[in-house]
C-alpha cells in the first residue's frame, strides 16, 4: 500500500493514480466529491475524520461541518455527510437502493455476518423476517414482559438500597439491567447479573471483543495484535472462538423443548415449519451475540441520560414522580403507554440523548443521486446522523432545550416525525425497538416511583456527562452518580443559606465600592 492509498484507502481511482502520478495534486483533481462543499483538506484525505472518530468526537466534528458548510458536506474524498430531510428520507426509505456500506462488513468480527452487519438486501430480508416475529410487540408481551418487568424492579431495588446508604452509579446498574435482559432473551436463562451486581465472564469477554472490533474497523493493521500473547490483547482481538463456543448455550436452549426457551426457539421452529430462510447453529450463536451487543449499551446509556436530564429539573421530576405514584402496584406496560409525562420524557431523551446518534453509512447506488442541489456520484458513502437532524432549528423549536412537553399532545409536527429516528429508519431500523421501549418504560416507572427525591451527586456534572462518541455515545466519566442519602430538606436549606450569604457579600462589595472603604458586618446565625 502506498502512502496515498493509506491516506485514502480502498479507492480505485487512487490506486490508478498512485501508479502513474503519486501526487496530492492528482488526488485533489480526480477526487469524486471535489465539487461538494467542505474543508479543502477533505479532498485529499480522510485523516481528519479518522482523528475525530478515534478521539470519540465524530458526531461533533460532522455537526460543526454541517453548521459551516450546509446540509451536504464532504467529510473525506469518499464520504459525504447528509443533513437534508428529503435526502434522509430517500436514503432510508423502505426498499431503498442505498445499502449498508462495507464499514459494517469490516465490523463483523465473526465468521459470518449477522442481521446487523449483512449488506446484501436479499440475505438481510430473509434473516430479518425470521427474527422479526420474536421481536414483535405481541410476542414480547406474551413471552417476555414479565421477565423485563421483574428485572427492572430488581435493578431499581438495588439502586435504591445503594442510594440510601450513600451514592449509586445508575450508569452501572442500567447497563447491567440491559445486559441481563438481552442475555436472558438470547440464552433462555437468567445469568443473574443484577443479583450479583456485576457482569459474568462471557459478557465481559464480549465487551472487550466489541471494543477490539470497533478499533480494528478504523485501523485494520491492529489485526496483527492477534499474535501478541497477552490476556487483555487476546480478549480484544482474538476471542471470537471462545465467545462463539460460549454462545453454544443459545443453540442448546433453542433446540431443547424443555424449560425456558430463548427467542431463537421460535426462529428455529418457524424456519423448520415453513422452510423459509436458513439459520444454522453458527447463525444462532452469532445472532445471540449480536442481540447482546446491540441491546446492552444502547438501552443502558439512554436510561442514564434520562435520569440525568430529569434530575436537573425539579418540577419535571415531581410531575413524573406523581404520575407513576398513582399507578396500581402490579402495573403493566399497557398502563405505562398511557402516561403522558413518562412517555414524553422518554421521547425527548431519545431525541437529545438517544444512544446511537452517529452517522449511519450507506452507499450511493450506481448512477449517482441528486441530494439537495448537489450530484453525489455512485459508490460514494453518504451518512446521516441523528445528532444533527434531532437538533436542526428548521425542524425543532428551541432544539437544544430538553422540553418533554413538545411531545404533548401528539402527534407533533410532520417534519419532526420524519426527522426523529433514534432507532434508525426503514428496512435497517432497530429490530429491538419494542423491547427497548418496554425496558425504558418499566425502568423509568420503577425508578421514579421507588426513588422519590433522588438527586444527582456533586460528582455528576455537565463535564462528566459530556458525550464520548464511539459509534454509540456514553458519559465521558463512565458513571452517573446519584444519592438519596441525608436530609433533603436540610440540604435545600443549606443551599438557600449559601445563596443568601452570597447575595449579602455582593451587596457589601457594591456598598464598599460606593463609600470607597471596607465595611465590616457581623452576621449572627
Ligand atoms: C434505546 C435503545 C436502542 C437504540 C437507541 C437503538 C438504536 C439502533 C439504531 C439507530 C439502529 C440502526 C443502525 C444502522 O442503521 O446502522 C439499530 C439497529 C439494530 N438494533 Fe437497536 N437500538 C436500541 C436497542 C436495541 C435492542 C434492545 C436490541 C435487541 C435486543 C437491538 C438490536 C438491533 C439490531 C439487531 C439492529 C440491526 C437491524 C437490521 O439491520 O436489520 N437494539 N438500533
């Protein structure tokens, strides 16, 4: 690979050019996106974009470029950012010819692609149809609602116990909840991670492997690290076989007709009954892992930001606490769906803090496409990011304000409805949406019912909660501490006294300024 190919990889025109004229001038002149708006250096290289990706800043970098250059912006010679609503609809509509880019294939760290990483539309449609039935709302309600409810309740009990003793990290607990739910669905048995307060070895290994895959997709040379015989490095870059072996339990459970089945029992049954599609035992293992990867951090992070957003607004917190306090003790999801404040808070959290706001890369079909007023050539990658569309002032009133009441009454403005896509859109939208919403509703309801008056700890600040963006977002500090310890009224009184003393100090300074000398005052508390 020449230097130029390294800077602009996997591009035919660069390969041809580097053989003849290995010069930047040639690259800039032949760049297929040279006519589009964007910083000058993006005609030559993807390095600036890559730097943003590797430092966890991609959504901010791309968002700033849209603010500066408009809804269509060149991000690298082969990639274009799109924040235009009409183009977004075209790219993600059902039956779209814009297919997932090879980025997803490179992300697949297993021997075969699964539903998330498949790029071939026919292969994907067959697999998706098989899995969809197990993720439909009616199937989930019939078979899994009680499991989700029970786990959300256990999780909140743990949070409350810890919060009363001092402080509790809700980020840790929400991740455990989502992990426990996904694993139970995939394996057909509870790993009791909530009960133990920590993830099990298989989940820990899977997490490391996912981090490794995320790094390798950006820096393919890291694959060489597979040969370094150090435990943590092996876990990140070479643990596929061990993990897939562990995932064999998913197959076992699905094939046994005894005891608790997992979601694949239905998939295999349908597959055998109707003879449509094919899913072998390796596919089941891979999909089991995919569901855990796709269903854990997404839900855990979203719940964490929900708590963070609400606890900063005492009026909203009281309204939510009151709404869920009125539920009957054995409430079900149907009743939660009818609660206006609870659902509005979830929607607004998904708008500003949904865990997957990054660019979703798709390839422009052959022949190219017109987007806004620009022509985008075929085979160029276009990516739309929810982070930008969810903050577009042309679509949302006061877009940066966390205001759940914009969702009441529904339906909201039609363009908001189109632009709102925390779960993606079209044929590749999130298959776990009903499960995720069920978890969000139960966890939020139990939390604000059981943990009345819970507060953010001083360690939880806008800086600690700033986004780190590695495809998903997460709080920079990797924690979100809350507390129910101490006397809330006393705490409020202390704050009032402090505010009063500050006001007196300010007045004194002003008087001193006027009289031109220091004034002594005695405060008797
Ligand atoms: C709040 C929680 C969640 C959010 C914000 C979320 C978000 C998303 C988004 C944006 C996509 C589209 C990705 C793309 O186009 O590249 C997606 C796809 C997907 N999600 Fe989720 N997700 C959540 C929860 C879940 C859960 C609980 C599961 C399963 C247990 C799940 C499984 C999947 C799968 C398998 C796909 C790929 C679908 C396909 O390509 O056909 N997600 N999700």
